[in-house]
C-alpha cells in the first residue's frame, strides 16, 4: 500500500468477495458494513496525499458482535439486542476509525460470550447460527470469539477484534490456527463492549501473524508499543506447563514445539503453576456476581430488556433463542448471586486476584523465566447442540484471572486440527510477550491454510 501497488479499495473489495463466496461454509460473519468501500476510498485518498494515519490505515478489520458500533447492530448474538444499534461506538472502535482502519463488518460469537447456558455450544448464537471450524466443518471453533478466529483462518479480513473473560480470545485462536492476544487488564478500554466481568474482561487483537496482532494492539491501546518483530530466542527462558489432561496428541505437539524453541537457543524447563485448583473453585462464583452487576449496567444503555431479569424472561418466551440449547442456567444463577457489595464475594475476588498473580509471578521468579508456555487448546471437538462443549481448558485461567497478558500462536496440529502454544507473562509485559511470540512463531512455522473438510475421524479426546 505504501508503494501504491495495492489500494485499500482493492483489498477491501477482495475481502468482501471472499466473505460472499467462502463465508457460507463457515458462517463467521454476521454482516458487512455497507460503508466499507467508502471508508477504503477515504484511506486511498489519504495515501495519495501522503497523510496516512498509521500502519492500520486502509486495513480491513472485523469486529466481534459484542463491540458497540453506532451504525451497525450490536447483538452479542442475542435477538434481545437485534433492534436499533447502540447510540455510540465503543472506545476501541473510535480508535480504529481514528487510525484509518476499515470496519469491514461484525463476526458471530458464542451468544452472550458463552455466559448463558450451563452446557453451551461454542460458536452458536440465535442471531448468527453456528460458526464452523474452517479446518474441519463439523468441528467446533471454540468460544466465544469464534467468528473472529474462523474468519481470520479463512482469510476473510486482515485482522479481527475478539474479547476474553477467560479463554475467549486465545482458545478460538488456537483452535482455528491463528494468533490471539489477550492484553493486560485495563490497557484496552472496555467502554461500549458487552460485559461479563469488569474484573477480567478485555478486548484484544487477532490476526494470522503476530506482527499484525501487535500493530492492531498499539492502536487499541492508544500508544506506541515497544514490540520488536526482530528479536530471537537466544537466552530466553520459557517454562512449559504440559497439561497432560489435554491428551497425548497435544502433549506430542508441545514436545515438538519445545524441541524447536530449544534448537533456536531458548531454555525450556517444565513447570506447574500453583493454586490452579483453588482458582477453579473461586472463579465462577465471582463471575456470577460481577455479570449481574455489569450486564444490568450495559442493558440500561440499550433498547430491549432493561436488566438481567427481563433478559431471562425474553429468552423464555422466544423460541428462536432455544433452537440449539434452551438453557440459561448461568443467567439464573447470576440473578440469584450475592451482590458485589457482599463481603464473601469481595473476599473471594481478593483471593482470586492474589492467587492468580502469584501463580504466574512465583513460577516466573522460581525459574527465572521470560514466559510460561502451555497448550492453548485440545483438538477441536465435534459440534453437538445436545451434548454441548467439551472444553475444560485450564491454560487460559491464570492470566485471565490475574489480568496478565497471554498470546496464542500456532504450534502444530493433531491430524487436521490446529493446536496453539499459549504464552503468559507478568502484568503489562505485553510488548515483551508479543516480541517473544513473534520469535516463537518464526521458529514453529505452524500456520497453514484450512481445507474446509466436511469431517474427519472421531474426537481425539472426550
């Protein structure tokens, strides 16, 4: 684009055509922005004038449909919000627009970011139906930024925005063979993003490579990043948390990845971060209280149900909200959960914050590590509305609960199904972690295009 050999109009038109021809297979994109080509033309005019707004000027971006856009519906996948758009853009959308990015459209997601049913099916929403994994179409894309990750794997946009409370950026990135970055809590504004928990929620960038992810993060953060794409692994120390519960095939991918990182000059030592069982006990009850508080505040800004109680009633009387699974057990439990003013809740969140940070900080310090690595995901399970997800994936939890950064890069595959390597580091170490992820990505060389196979053999695990 800087040479003039490619225009934003050409790039945007190419992605819109790919969405038209490829997306019916995977159902990742809910809607495209009718103004996308006009945004691209404005970017081309800036390029001709030499007034480019930065590296994202003219780059098409897809937004997860829980990110407010004033000119497009923002539904969180729910028919309850399918009416008029929000009154204003999310802060992160304003930052993207100010950087010249082309808002290409909105992606499907697990409805309400997977915080509705006790046994949900990731990638399904009443608004968008079921998003499919582009590698094997009957397999799941993981939740809840499923559409963002699947769209990137299918090359339907250059970059995409996801959101995470625990795993919802990194798991879809791993399962769809792309890169996802969950930023440190607070670096990306959550204003105008449908919430689960202010204590853990963050939006973050996703792309097919780390450099595009890092460039997008700098725009979302609103400041220059110290990210370096040129670093190497010599002298780096990485702790490998194997998680054998994800199965021997995933463990073999981790062994092969560790071998490549070691060959590139990194020291890889095996670790087990402490306190994981206690984090597992405390996280969900805390999120219930936080969701009730935060979703009520968000619904008050929109047309439709005014609070969680009205939302539950809407789902009960709307058959289309029950076509994959009828349950809304998490909504009902959140409605009955103690308020966030309750001393027991406050003690729970304080213990969570303490133990999650210590789990990473103590592991890094004990072994003098630059990062902790783990498998991001198991091989994608078969999508099944009756059974629901098969997704007890503990690797995302320490960084998610601590508010620390994590990045998933493609590590390899089990048969046709991608597996990611999740890297975690200390608070606000995003630039350093992205630099390390870029070096790991260069050594692992695991990205590949999907083949849209209709099916493969039985589920590798579960």
